[in-house]
């Protein structure tokens, strides 16, 4: 299963290159284990002091309903990621164990097979 991971930029100079990576992962692993792996392999942007990020999962695409109203992809907050200083160890503070414990296959099924 291919999963895309991205992060927001922290300043204008940080916008120069894309932060998106695509990983080929086992669909039976959990969203939480993927988040932990991503944090080990891909560092969060650092600033002059402490920083916190919200890890979210989004699935589905933009869609137009029968009335012509456009609906955004579904998004859920997963965890608060706190970095105490630019070189500190990231702490993961779960916001929902339900989604962190969910297998990627199940999450993809919620999106109708699109991720």
C-alpha cells in the first residue's frame, strides 16, 4: 500500500522544496506505528525554540454532492508532536487511540480504496 506523508512549511524559505514522501507499507500495520516510523526517519522542521505539531490523517478526495456543494477530504487529528528544542527528542501525545490503533487497510477502506 502506498501512503503519502507531508508536513506544512514553517517559513517562506522552507517552501522551496516539497516535504512529501511516499512510502510502500504493509496494509496490516497500524497508523500509530507508521507515525512512529515517520518521526524516526523524517525529522520535523525546527525553529529557535520549542515547537508542537498536530499529526492528522486525511482520506478521500474533494467531492461534489448532488446539490453541487464541494466537500473536503475527511481529516482526523491523531497526535500532538512536541519537540522541546530544535535537537530534542519528539514526544508523541495521542489525541485518539482509536485511529492510532487502526490498521492502514481499514483506514483505506473508509476512503473507498483511495488514500
